[in-house]
C-alpha cells in the first residue's frame, strides 16, 4: 500500500459495473433500452402533489425492496431513497461480476452521494397532533409525545446511511464515506472514490448517488420556482429549448463499481469506461435570494471543464459529446450553455433530464450512466422534445441518437448553490 500522503494520479480507474434504479427502468439493460427508445418517463401526476400547482413527475416504479436489500430486516431502518441506493449498488456489483467472497474486503470501500432525505409528514402526524391538542403548538407536549415516533426514526433519513447500509449489505470494510453536496453529489463522490484508490487505500470502490424531488416538503419549498406548471406533456423539462419553463419532479439512484485497471485485468473484468479527468469549482452567479432562480457562474463551469481537460491531457476537439446538467430552467441552462460554448464550441451536447426531470442528487448518476451506455452501445442518446433553439443557449443539442465518433465524453453537474463539477470518461 502506498503512503497515505501520496497520490498516484497515474493509477488508471475503470468502471466495471453499473446499477440503476430510475423512472427509466431498473437495472443497466432496462435503462439503456429506455434511452434508446427516446421516450420520456415524465407523466401527469396530479395525485402526487394535491394542493400544489405541480402536475408532472417521473417516479420509480416496480422496485421490490425485498429482492435487492439484504438483510431484509434492515429495510425498516431505511427510507425509500436508501433502499433505492442499496438496490442500485447490488445491481452494480452483479453487473460487474464481482465476487465479494474472493476479495480482500478491507480493500473494498464505498463513497456515496446523497442529499436531504425528506421523511413523509404522515410519520409525524400523531406527535404533531398531540402538540396541537390545545389549539396551538405546544413544544413541551411535542417533546412528551415524541415516543409516538418509531424509535429509530431519525436513522431512516440520515444522508450518510446509503453508504453505511451498502457497506453492511456488501460486507465490505474498506474506506466508507458520504458526500452531501446537492445536485453535484454524485460526481463529487466519484472524485473522492477515485482519489481513495489513487492513494492506494482500495482496489475496488462502490460509488454513485441517490436523490429525490418527490417528497412533499421538498416540493412545498420549490414548487413555484422550479417545476413546469403547464398542461403540454412535450413542454416538461426542455433543456436549452427557447420554450423551457421548468422541470418535472423525479427520483433516482445509480451506483458504479470502480476498480484499478490492474485489479480488473487480474480477474478478467471488461471495463465499460475509464475515469480520466475531473474539475471542481464553486462560484455562485449572484447573491442567494429565496424565490429567485440561481446557478453556478459561467466562470465556475468553465474552470471545471478546463481542469478536467487538463487532467485528461486532451483538448476540446477530443471530446465526443457533453452530457450536460441541462436543468430545463431559464437561467441555469443559459449559464451552462455559455460555459460549454466558450470552452467546447460546437461539441455535440445531450441533456437526459429531458427523459426524467430533476432527481436532485440522483440526477448526475443517471447522466454519468447514460454516457457509459453511449460508449457501450455506440450511440449517444438524444435530448427528447427539443424543438426551438434558444439564441442565448449556443450549444449543439443532439436531437437524434448519434454514433459515438471519439473516445472521450464530458459529464457536467452544477448545484443551485454554486458548486460545479466536470468529469471526463474514456471509452475502453
């Protein structure tokens, strides 16, 4: 093992397995088929958001916790998002053909991205009702009746629990960490997992992220600002389109098995992609103000792209496609498009949030998975429902599936609080 202070950037990191729990399907193959079909999973869902102006969503369907979460008794300690994350990790391990019984488990670790995990208000109803018995909220009564909650209630919603439960389920005892950084959590977690391996602390890492925009508390906070409220299904989440008017609420989890190239070769595993470069930056476009759309600055996004290209030792001309953050919001798309145009002019760009909307911290995991699928299947998925180019979004949007012509792809992610990340992956 290398010294803990050293970083061997020459260590090649391969992605050998991908697990997906998403509105676009469960598992790698189902996800790939949905992208190939060019069909959005966003549907009219007024029943999910009664009493709000939200009409469109793309929830996960068909996930069976008892099939994917082990041990089963741990399910009662997990909210749905944690179950999705644990399930996606199990799928990724199976997809990679990884036999944990044959590994040094102290050399296998987990770094997962997450966010606030909003519990259903129904779980607090009894306690809250007790505190309101006199007609106004009584804090002492609330405390006295806290025992009406499930005793381990808080453990179900801690954002570090996806990584913990994955470690337990896979029986791995190497480095274990969590990254909670909003929409950029997946790529930030990926970067941390790569650095752990480059330091020589692990041969295999499970990474990825989980997130949701479907919970009542989240929707109540963002409804008026972020979500499309019209009636045309073809106008929900239109990244870079002149008629974009907000996103749709979604949820997703995806996990990736990373291995050093030497470890993958030793067990005969076939890499799906290599992680080659990364850039990270922070700069908020303008001072934060509630109820006002914000974004990472053009300069911050540009810096991440430039850093990722430099670390990869490549130029803009070497990039096959950009998998953009593409939020479908007026300001965020304009800023990202300008940064792409300034650093990667004319590079083909896709935005797969057009398929599912915004899954918060889970979005970038699907976007990274989509570029892995593009390398594997030989075609970059189109941006669905894109019709009217916006002069203020000068990017070359892919509107039909496009063959992969070059070996590098760049995946972008930004948070609404100013973080920005870029990752370059390479086709094997």
